[in-house]
C-alpha cells in the first residue's frame, strides 16, 4: 500500500494467501464476500462482492490519507478482479460504473437491502425505556454511528431553529458509537444548551427495537450511502420516516412513503418538521402504507434474488 501499487499489493497477497486460495478453489463453486472488497485475489471460481458505496470519491475529506490510499488499492483491485458486484441501489450501480471504467453494466446487479419484518414488527414492551433513559413522551429517533457523513449537524440546526423561532422543542434521541463527528455534535448541543437532545451511546439491540416502536419519527440526514437500513427497519416497526433526499432514499420512496428533505437544507427540514410533527392523520396514513409495502424488502424476497444471481453465475 505504501508503494501505491495495485500490482505489488496483488502479487504479495497472492503469494501470502496461496494456500488459502487453493483451498477455496478446490472446495467452492462460487465465492461471495458480503463486504466492500474482494480478498484474496487469486480465486479461479466466480466471485461476487457487495461494494456498498464509494464514499471516498465524494467526500475524501472524511478520510485520512492512509485510508484514501488503502481504499484506492483495495477498491481498484476488487473492480479489476471480481466477476460480479451486488449494488444496493440503482444510484450505486451508476456510481460504480462512473468511477471504475473497467466494469461493465452487466457485471453489476441491483439487489436492495433486506429487513427482518417479523422481528421489527413484533409488539414490544417499551415502558421500561422511560426509566432506563429518561426519555420524553415524543421524540425523533436518529440511530447512526456519529460519522461525519451521517450529517447529524443539519438535524441539530433544524430543531434548534424551531426552538428559537417557534418556542417549540422537538426532542431528539441519538444512538451509536462516538466516531469522527462526535466532537462537532456534542459541542453544538452544549453551546446551544439543547437539553432536549438525548445521546444514549451504543445500546442493546433489544433497546433499538423498542426505540423504533416508541419514536414518533425515524430521522436520518445522511449525505451519502448505498441504502438505508434504518428506513427499512422503521417502516417495518410501524414508525413514520423522515430522511434526506439522497438518490437511494428517493428509490426507497418509490415503494415506501417517506418524508424527504435536501440533506444540507436546514430551512427545508424546519418547514417539514413543523408541517408534519403534529399531523397524526398523515403519520397514520404513512405508517399504514409502509406496513403494506415493506414485504418488498423482506429477506425472503431479497435472498431469492441473491440465489438467482449465484445460480446464473455458476451456470
């Protein structure tokens, strides 16, 4: 990686993992790696990866120089060597074709993310959350690691503007690990005395399920991603959704009913929140629509498309 050479990196890896590749080639019909890159590279059988996104091309400032160099080598080699790629949205397919000219359209199949509908739709006891986390009666729920590209700051600015202009506090509950945006987020909350923002950190999965049920809206302000698992999970939970109008979220909105806003447009989000926060009729209608249509994203439907792809490549 230090030499910034795909050729050197590939040769070293092929030498180091030669025996591993021999075992894979002898015992596999196809190799699927459900992560962003192919590894190792000396595999003679058909290979499939899920290159979820290429954020480094859009927001290089979110990565260190070492991370950018590593991604250049790993993503580049993967595009060169892989047989096929699964993309989670039409947008990501076009993004991959744009940035890796070695790829051909027929090498990329769009298969959306899936959700365990039974798990998220199941009725859950949520009263314990009040004692455990001291939560307000109504709140926005933003489950995401505190990365810069998750764009928490736009949501924070919007609810602060509502407080200043409307004298109305809309509580926000955050979950997720402290990552690159944590300092910015906590500083903004502290400087603006936003005591209605509740950061819970990394919480047990059972609490995540309950928080989806308790929330008035799921909100995500992400700048760039391949698709949105929280949107699918909220829809399956029976929770209305507010999401940034990224191309993948617009694609989800073709089947689901999502309240969209431009990712960095604070005023637009303010207008949207004021419009829908107390509109229980709208919320009920959207929840009902999403519960009727979430089956499209069930893991049974999604898995069948993976199997069809794998069988086609093996044949």
